[in-house]
C-alpha cells in the first residue's frame, strides 16, 4: 500500500505480484474483513494489519495457518497471538504517529511490526535472544525501521527511553509491573493481560492521570506468562 508517486510516473508498470504475494493479499483482505465485522473499526489499525504478512513470522510448517484467527506456536516455546487479539489490543491503545511506544514481549515480531506502521518510535523488549534476533531480521525484511528490538528483562522496561505514551505487554502476570507504570507518561495508556499463569486472564487497560491510575477490564484472554529476567539460553 502507498500513495501514488508522481516522481516515478512513466517508469513502467509495477512488478507483477508472485502467486504467494497474491495469496497473501487475498488472505489478509479476508482477515481484515473478519476483524471489521467483529467490531474493529479503527481504519489505521486495520490498514497496519493489512501491511504485515503474518506468514513471515511463522515457521514454514505453520505458514498455511498464518491467516486463521488463532494463536500459533513459535520458537522458544512461545506463541504468536491471534490476529483478533492483536487488533483489539492495538486499537484500545489509540496510538498516534507521534507517540513513543514500548512493547514488552517481542515474540515473533508480528505485533511490533503492526505497531511500527502506527508510530514513528517503537521499542520492543524480548528476554529470548533467539526471538529478538529473528524479529530484527523479519522487521528488516519488511523495511520497518521505526521499531528497535532490545534483548532484556521486560519487567524492568526501558527506563533510559522513558517516558512512553503507550505500553503494550504481550504476556500475562498477576499485576501490572510497577516499573512499567513508572515509565508511563502522564495521560499515557498501558494494556496487559492480568491474571494467573495457565488460566484465564483479563485484558486490562490502564490510563495514567496525574498520580491516579484508572483501569478498565476489556475481555478475557489466555497468554503465556510474563517471566522475570533474561533467558540464560536461547
């Protein structure tokens, strides 16, 4: 997707998309239609999802399931969230282009790629070096330069880059980590699944208003647990 470039007019027709690219476009179009019918109305979020082929964030064996609305396994025993959850979490944050965004839990890099089309500055933290390296490669392939992937402890956030206008946590914990709340800008929003490990959690939206934190429960979800520290292997 992109605007018509007058400077390149007359340079000849665009390259014909490959069969795989055409299949991706059709599958993503069907996915965004399902998201819209399911209640996602934010056109910027839908456009961002349309621009990110989920297939590229999965192993070859699972790519045929890329555009189904289900969570799928990725490396290091983690998962890639279902597109509906990615869309709902992203839309709830109401991200503007000027916002500085922190993502805790890079995983495959899919959510980070979507965020990268909505904000000019995104920082994503991943405790597994393998996942961080793979995410960087995928984001580079898609030429998404607005996202910086950090290998570190997500519970600590990134105090050197704070404050953040928006924070998204893609793993569950019993409570929102205090360090992340401290790094949220006044008027900022944070979204995170809150609840027990291995059980049903509640997707929680927190908004910082001065010294007050206003929270709202959105929907029930299931996420992998948020783990302290950096992985010693992988």
